[in-house]
C-alpha cells in the first residue's frame, strides 16, 4: 500500500534501478537519485498522515521523456507500486521524474 511507504524505505534504495512500465516491450530503467523529506503543514480539520511527506527523484536516459501520469514502477526490493510521475528538468545525464508522497 502506498500509505505504508516511507522516505526511509526509499533512501535505502538510493542509487538503485527502478523499472517504469509504460506499454513498451521493455520498461524504462531509471535510477533513484533523491529521497527528500518535505515539510508537513496541518490543514484545518485534516490530520497529518502517519508519515512525513517526501519527494523522490528518478533519472532516466536522454532518449525520450515520458509524459506526466500514473505508472506501474517496479523495484527488486520494494516490489511494484503505482506512482504518479511528473517529468522535471533534464540534466546532462538524462530526464528526471518526480513523485510526491503527502
């Protein structure tokens, strides 16, 4: 379950490969390069979740950029989960994608 995932779980997987399944014959392999805690702000009458909000940044190849949408993402240790990925700026190594957990 997504609500059971924490930044610490992903931090243990920094530098490892995740596979984004997007309908092609082979998934897009990306590397987890950041797992950052985000500040949590309580809203009126809405309790904070049981975990600290966090952000993940993945880096893929320069060969093409996937559009913003929900994707099945697979990892050898964490299994498969559906993540909403947003393409963010590319760098010299490839395209970056971000997932926010709040």
